[in-house]
C-alpha cells in the first residue's frame, strides 16, 4: 500500500461485457401486450441484452474487469481495492466483489459490494476517490454488473421492456499529473423507497413495524413518479457538482447520464439547457442496466464522443433508494 497522500487520479482502463443474446422490442411483442412503437416512443429502447444461465453477475463482471485491467496495463495483484456496484449479486454473501476478486486472482485485496441501485457506480467512484486522494490506495477496480433479467416480472409490460443485462468496469489510479474527479455530489431519500424497489423474498424476520405489503421478488416501480424524481434529482445534483467545481455547464464537453429512458435524458438536458448532441446515449442498444449503465457508457463515450485529455465530463445518475450522484471528471 502506498503511504504518501497524492492528489490526482485518472481512469487508466475501462472494460465492458454485454451478453450476445439480443432481445428486441419485436421479441417482447410475443411475450406481453406491447409494440415496438410504444416502447421506442416512450423509452427510446430498441433492444437489450439478456444473460444466459452461465452469464452471472460475477461472470460478466470478471470479463469487464479483465478488459479494464488489460487496458490499464496492471495485474490483479496491483489492485489495492475492489468495489462492485450491483443489485443482482449471485449471493447475498460472499459479495460479488469477493467472487470477482477470486476469479481475478486478487487474493488479499479488500473487496466489497456497494448498493445504491442505478447510482451505485458513481457512488463507487466517489468512495474510491477518498482512498486514492489520501494515498490509502493506488489502483482501485470499480465494477458495475447487473443481471436484471432475473428480477424482472416477464408478465409485467410496465417494467419488463425497460431493463437489460451487462457489466462495465474501470481502473482508477493515483496520478499527480491528472486531476480526475473535480467535484461530486451524492444523496439519498429513503422515505421514497417504495417508488422503486426489489423486495428480498427471504426477508421474513421479526420486525417492529410491519413492512409495506410484500411485493413479489421482482422490480416494482411507480413509473411516472420515478420519471419526475429522476429528472429533478439529476438536474439538481449536476448543478451542485458544477458549483462545487466552479465550472460552468458551457465548459462541459459531455454529459453521461444514467441510461434509464431517452425521455428522462431529454428532460434532463432540457432542464439543464445543455446541448443534446453533447449528451452520450446508448439506451437504445442496452436498455436500463442499473449500476452497469455508467461504466458501459464511460467505455463507449471516449471514442464515440471523441473525448480528449482535459475534456470535462459530467456523470449523473439516479436510482432506487432513492439515490442520486454526480461527478465532474477531467478526462
Ligand atoms: N406497452 C404498451 N402499453 C404499455 C406498456 C407497454 N410496455 N407499459 C405500460 N403501458 C400502458 C399502461 O398500461 C397505460 O395504459 P392505460 O392508460 O390503459 O392504463 C399506458 O400505457 C400509459 O402508461 P403510462 O404509465 O401513463 O405511460 P408513461 O408515459 O408514464 O410511460 C414509462 C411509462 C415508460 C414507464 C415512464 O413512466 C417512465 O419512463 N418512467 C421512468 C421509469 C424508469 O425509467 N425506471 C427505471 C428505473 S429508475 C431509473 O433507472 C432512473
């Protein structure tokens, strides 16, 4: 472990894994009473990836992590911390982070899961930054991996059209010559938890207060309300981050927002008055992959948006909890 505090950090590697099985809107027309026209016009989604039985959250996370390590030109043994953001771990324990660490061969490296639903990956970057800035870690692997197809009710057209599976990973490294995360903002509001939740069917313990009516073990969502909350929370969080960084929105080269729905992204950029063409979008290909959205977008945005060293990139996410987070990066 390095002992001297250092100031900057840099993304030295990114990696992704998307299952090869593509489920199109036309495929969904055969499962539920829906249409490509309805799904695309309401969500911007054309297709999503669906994991096979062997493509578990751990397995997909390992593939993405290995690619990120290769690009960062480091070995698993060089990692000082592994963080995994997921709402669909293969087991409650061991954590997905421990399972991924074992597959990578990162024996001894601290590893833990971090759960903030769709905001989980940005939460992970913020946590990692604290260790990197103080010198407590030099290389941190952050993985977002989700197998949402296993927690979606495939009879519920309100939700099953929205989600997909996949994984993304980055390596964050101490680097005095790079500024990395210029500012961040994060928050949560547990009082609105019921708007979007996934109940644990095993949770039947003695409770002092009875829980809300038990939901099935699938994602439950109040779509319209979540839509409004997502737009407002992401816009407010993004503006707080910019204010902390002392950076004007006009100086931001690219916004990478959580990929839940094109209408949420459009409403966000409208509210911020940010040029739509400088907002990265891949929701049409993958749907909402919760904590995997931001790392997959980070991997694809570099070449697609032609990001250059020094560009300011604003990450912003919102998810169940409710949770939100934003971070301003210097590329
Ligand atoms: N196909 C056809 N019709 C549908 C479908 C579908 N897949 N889903 C719902 N409908 C119907 C509804 O039953 C309703 O019919 P009714 O009027 O006969 O009752 C009608 O379409 C309109 O439904 P609304 O809920 O009013 O549609 P809305 O315009 O709100 O769009 C949507 C629904 C897309 C879910 C929207 O509310 C939304 O985007 N919400 C955000 C949800 C989201 O992205 N969640 C992801 C998790 S949170 C996050 O990641 C930020």
